[in-house]
């Protein structure tokens, strides 16, 4: 790593970044197809939300069990395993024949994304230059969202305009994943093998003590931002069809991506701010944007909904990038995989639990009423952040 802003970026950075993006792109590819699966297989809202829960639980399991494995056997083997699992999931989705196969594919994708969230994110950080300082945290916090956007939009376009719409969307991502595997194999390992691989499989939340002090506020923000992402993942296609009056798979993909893609802007826009400032500004903006989402959904104005969604995504990016910068500031290289495991376990829990709860209530409530619960959660997280951030992140001012 180099302190110069003009120094070349190692190939490993691109291999890790593209792998992270491609794996999450693969996980979003089925989402625009949910309306088709729902109609063809007679799936209910609850069953669709259940697939999201299985995805998140699988990702959490991968993080808890394998989150620190790359510290011992190397980043590359774990990243390659994540890529292979993502490819296998695509093969399963090509042959979907009911809720069981849909869940099986989502389980494989969850395991893949969980491995990538730890190992690929740590590999990105290992290879990132020191300047700009926000680069590593932006890629690791929003590369997932960029990947989800690419997967959803490309899938939606192919569903609309290509033949064999339940098969063709998975072919480009399979090729992309294969290319990522080649890049990873050609890149330098940054975490030499050493003893303790089996012991690392014991579930353990491992972060430096200084990072744990920052975690109460960080955890609240991870939960509320990823909870809304879980809402879009579980209900985005149905929302486009039932609430916004569009049966287009591309519109469903745009609705889903309108929250994910703009998050990539949040890190660069707030990169000059301290993590405390990024958290506070982002949390307040997030509350306002989710409120706007609720209003636009209630009145059925798709343009206003997409604008509010995009603004919420930018706020999410600012929150996640700033918070991850704060947590990583106290972590040595050999501790990074553990830190990312804690971060993304919290994120996935924040998405899974609300998805399970709202999946039950969605049988009786409208999606606008369900969304009001997410707004309440964002308000709670904002209040916690404004009250506690100064104290929990006071050490940032000493950095």
C-alpha cells in the first residue's frame, strides 16, 4: 500500500472488488423474477419473504463460522469458494420448480455472500492504497449495493427483452463470476497461511476493544439501513406490481436498485467528514428520506418514490462508509476479517429479523403500513445516534 494518491492500485484490489460486486450481483439476479416465480408457482408474500430470511440466515452462518478463516488459510481460497458457490446458485435458479428450489438457491447465495462479506472485503482493504482514505471503506460498504444494482438491472432488462427469461439472466453473471475467479487466481495473497484454521471455525465475535466501544451506535445504524434493504429485496417486485401499478420486470429492478445504487455516492460525498459527522448527518437524512418513501408509496407516485429511495440510498452510503471507517481505524490487518464478520453479521441480522416479522404482517397489512414500521426503526436509530455518537466515537477526535 502506498501513501501516494497517484500510486498504482494492486491487481488484488480489482480482483477483490470485482468479486465482491459480482457475487452480490448474482444474489440480486433472481429478484426481478420474483413476480414471475410468484405467478408461475403460486407463491405467497410470506413464502417470498421466507426466501429472504433463508438467504440472510445462511449469510450470517457463513460469517459466524467462516468469518475469520481467511486470516489462517489466506484470502484467495475463501474468495474463490464464495465465487464457486455463487455460480452453483445460478445453476439452481435456472431450474426453479417451487419454493424449495428457490430457497435452496438463496441458501447458496447467502453462504457465498457471507464468505465474500468477510474475506473479499478484507482482501479489498489489504490491497487498497492509503489515499484516498475513504476508498476501502466505500468499496467494502457499498460494493455490495453496487453489485445488487448491477444484478437487478441486468436481470430486469434481459427478462423484458431476451428470450427464455427465467434462464438467460443468469448466463452473463456466470461468465462474470468465472472471470473474477481467474483474476483472484492471478492476484497476490495478502494473508499468509498459519495455524489455527480449525479453531477459527468456532463462532466468535472478534474485534479490537477500541472498536467495540464504537459498536452500539454502529450496530443501530447497520440494522436500520440494512432492514430497509431487506424490505426492497423481499417486496420490491411486488411493490412495483401491486402498489405502483407496473408489471414490468425492469421497473421492478429499478425500484429495487433505486435504493442500492446511490449508496455508492455516500462515501465520497462525506469522505472529508469524521465518522461521527457522517453518522449524524446520514442518520437524519435517512429518517427524512424514509418518511418521504412512505408518503410517496401511500399516494402511489412512482417518480417521487424513486427519488426518495435514491436519496435514502445516498444517506445509507454515508452512514455505512463513515461507520466502517471508524471501526477499521483501530484494527490491525490480521483483525480485519473478524471486524468485517461482526459488521456484516449485524447487517444481515438487521435485514433478516425485520423481513421475517414483516413477512407475517404482510398477510394482513398493506406494504405502506409495513414500511411505516421501517420508518419507526429509522427514527429510533437516529435518536440513538444523535444522543450517543459523541460519547461512543469520542476517540475519533483523538485520531
